[in-house]
């Protein structure tokens, strides 16, 4: 999940898409790759109290990914947590050999255990995000249905193209996900139309509408699929999960 703009629904989409895929019988690992630790908090993990996080896996050879992996409240949905320590990794990795490959190396031992691994990136295009793109096979770009969101996507697509060309030829854009959609406003409809015009079939058919339910789930520390299973938001992420499975 990648977008250098903050507040576009990356973390919400990571949690709820992962949980929806578990409902369809898939085993899913969520990786919090943002020093703010929002993904961890959103799944009820107190990020500031962690002894070990993804930072330790990247920087300490004696700590493996299995050592920091946590079970969530959702059976079949695991978490690699993060906290503010990760912000130091960006600086420390600069002097490492093959620094862009650090996350890929760390994930290798558990890759075969999961049907999907979702990496929730921080809102920047720095070295941590490049690590995530180097480790990934696909990118889902959550895009708020608001004009200024469109402007930043070109920069992100350029970064993805560079990573594909230089570091990870298997990388592609899985899809662009319209989030925070308000059907009552003409502006949202116009932006969505422009997104479809620009990216065509790359845009998911599922649209995630604005709802007060999502902030509630963050406080509850669980996905909307279990917190409000019959809500519009839960059903939207189930539809998105079907599209992701169909995309392979």
C-alpha cells in the first residue's frame, strides 16, 4: 500500500483488505512499515511498548521476522509491528550494502507461509518505501477522491517505474483504489472520472466511501469486517478482496 500523500486510507485499507481476504480463506501477513505505527495501533497493538519491531529485524542479524510476528484478533491475520524506532533505519540503512534489498531479505523466510503479505508504507518516497517496492510484486495505490491527490500520483508512478527498471523487474501496479469517496459531491465524482480516464482498467471497480465507522474501528483495534460486519465499509472491502483475488 503506497502513496506519499498522508491521510488517504493506506492503513485502513491494509487492515480491512487483509481481514476480508482472511474471510475468503487466505492466510495474510500485515507489515507495518511506517514509524508512526498506525497499522499496529489499528490492530490493538501498543506500538510504543514493543520490545522488538520490524526495525530490529532490519538492523539486528540475531532477530528474525518470526521473532517479532504477532497474532491479531482475527484468526489467520498476522502482524509485523512497527514504532518510532523505524525512523532511524532510514539513516542507518544508507551505509549498508544492497540497502534497497534489506526488507526483501528479511521477509524471505516467511514468504511461503502466506497467500498475501501487505506492506503499509509511510507517506514518503524515501529509502523505506523503496525497500517495500523492491520486496513487493504489486502496488495498490489508495487515492483520495480529491483534486490534489491526483497531482501526486504521477510522482509515485515515476518512482515505481524506476524501481521496476533498476531493482525489481517483477513489480507492477496492481490497482488504484479510490478512497474517502463522497457520492453527494460533484467534486468527488469528477475526480474519480479523471482517475479512470488517466489509468483505465488499473482502477479498482470497488470504491471506498467516507464513513464514521473507520475511525471507530481504529479505537476498537480491529478490522471493520469484524467490528461492523454488515456495514457498507465492510462489504466494500470484501468486494475489493474479490477483485484482488481475481487479479492473481
